[in-house]
C-alpha cells in the first residue's frame, strides 16, 4: 500500500496556501500613502515545490484580481489565469479587458464610457455573482433596466452615479427580489423632487436586511425603500439639507422616514445617521423610528452639538443600546463631560465610540478623568474608542510628572503595562520615527487605571493608539465592529 506524506495531500497543501502571504502594504512614492500591492515571493517559491503543489495552489493564487494592486502584472499573464478569478476589483480609469472569467462571486466595477459594454458583458457572463458594486461613469449614463436580469443569486448590491429616470431603478432591482439581502444606494441623476416615482414598479424586497442610502435631494427617498423592505434590521442614512425651504422640507422628510420605518420595518435594530440635515430632524428620526416599548441596539450618529438634548433623544433606546457611536464635527465648545455622559444611561453597552474632531485641543489627563466618572455602569463594555484631539504631550501642563512625552513603542518595549499591550496602526511605517505615537506616560497609566473595573473590556483605542489585553496583533483588529463606522 502506497503511503502518502502529509505534504503530498492536496487538502493539506490547500490549507497551507490560504495562509501564505500574497499582499503587502507599501508606501507609495507618488501618493505617500500605504497601498496594498501583490508581492508573492513566498507563494511563488511554493509553486515550484512540485506539480501537485502548483496545481493546488494556482487557483488560490489567482482567486483575487485587483487592478490597482496588480497593475504591474503583464496582461497576457492575467488572461492566462483569469478563469481562476473569483473576486474582481476595478476602478474607473483603469485599463480593462474581458479576461474571460465566468466564475466571479464578488465584483467592484466602475466602468468608464469607453469600456461600458465590456463591463456589462462581464455581468452577463458571471451569473453566480453574490456581491456587486456597480458605479456609473457619470450622471448621464442610463441604468439599464435589464442590468441585473441574469444575477439571480446576487445578495449584496451597491449602486451610484446613474440616471434612474422613468422608474429604471425599480425595474432593474425587480429580478433581485428573491435573493438581495444588502442594498447600498448612493448619488443618482434624475431623482424626482418628492421621490415618489424613483422606484417605479419595484416589487417587495423581502430579504433585504441592511440598507445604506443617500437621501433627497441627491438620492432616492429612503422612506419609499423602507416600504419595500419588511425585514429591514439595519439602516445607514446620509441626510443632506434640501436647497429650497430646507427646514420645512427636511422636517417632512425626516418625519415621513421615521413613520415608514416604525410602521413597515418592525425588525429595525440599528441606525446610522450622517449628513448636513439639522440636528432637530435627526432627533425626530431617532426618537420615532421604532414603536413604543422597543429600542435600538446600535446607534451611530454625526451631531453638530452634544448637550442635554442629545441625552434626551438617546434615552428612549438607553436600556437596549449595545453599540453607541457619537461623532461631533462642528461644536468647538463641546464639553467632554457631555461626550462621556451617555454611557451612564446605557448599562448594556458593549461598544462605545466617541469622536470630537472639532474640539480645541484638550488635556489628555482631563479627558481621562471625565471618562473615569462616566463609564462605571458599563460593566458589559468590550470596546472603547475615544478620538479627541489631545494637546501635544510636550505642552500638557497638567501632566503630573512634567514633560514626560514618550514614544509608545519605547514605553511598551518591556511588555504590557497593567495588563495592556500596545499595537500600532501604522505597523508598516515603524522605521519612520515621525510616524510613531507619543503620549504622556502619566496619561497612559491613568487611562488604564480609569478602565480597571471594566473586566470585559478587551480593546481600547485612544486617538489612534490601540491597546488590547492580548499580545496577539490580530486581537487589535476591530472584529465585531458595528455595521457602520465613522467614514464621514
């Protein structure tokens, strides 16, 4: 009987292949930003081990095509192995050729007017697509009513920058009614003033659980979409001020949307709000989007000010909230006490995130003290994210030990402090001294002391610096992240 060694079994080799590094982050000389680039040195060496290894690993190697990160790969090579592609990412302006891939499951396509037909052919020949981002070349390009007719397995769709006149959006979505679970609607041309006719004869979308939308005047009226999504549980809205009779029209839109969500979406549990609409209208929506006796479990909102009124419209959801994110972008006088007062009324919080980028620089030690007073009821808290512009530690006169600014890499070089490990977000730039985080050592220790009683807290992010109770770098990733974050 022929005995095979473990590394001669395709199943074992395939498992190894999924852990081999393919992509690295490099600092671009042109943009001076980190970019993800294909650098498969280790993987290439493994392809040379044997014929079995090559046959097993090639499909894994070519499962992802990213036009930006693979721009240096010759076109003939891409065509040769395109039948292995499962994930396809193409930005506008990048050269595209129909590589012949027919087994895609995920695609991000931003066609230009030049390659529109090739991109549409890609849609027609990949009927197994599960996720699609389909952004038009400009606002004058008509969305084809049969655009997704072949995509009966599509579960996630993101649309933006199309002309949706004459009910084209509803007609295009109709074939997806039996499969679509996530819908992202951005900016469109030819949106009707009241939004009533944009969806045309669109049928019910019974499987859609997550909706992300930009509302009037640039997007489809989300209250109309909510009517079609009886099982909606999460909604992320960008609400901008209307140009004409802004306050009165914005008030009508927010009230209509709140009524639509409350009446037609009984499973709603998560809400994100951003945009320039007046805070009073966001207040209306947050207060009234759910029937009495129920409450949201997730709330992320961009606010112009944080005061007692903020507490008032969050209070109806206080007993149920598990995720709360507050971004304050315009109030330079926002008090840190108000920013941290909200956790006091939300005892079930597991994730609390607060950012006040508009505030004048504050003393780190004062922020820690405000935090210490406010989080004592949140015994279930697992993730705490605070992003407030601190004073440079060198100028922090409140630092008890004087000028004790220190690189966090240096501070933690001998191991954890009070059980906390430091993980740099800019790990790819650690050779650049200017990119390393520095903080007051006293503030760092006071911060850990302030959260000492939160036994379940596993991740602490403080103005970009990440601390966890595990030495594993992977534990610093925002796993369990709420469905939307501050990509304001």
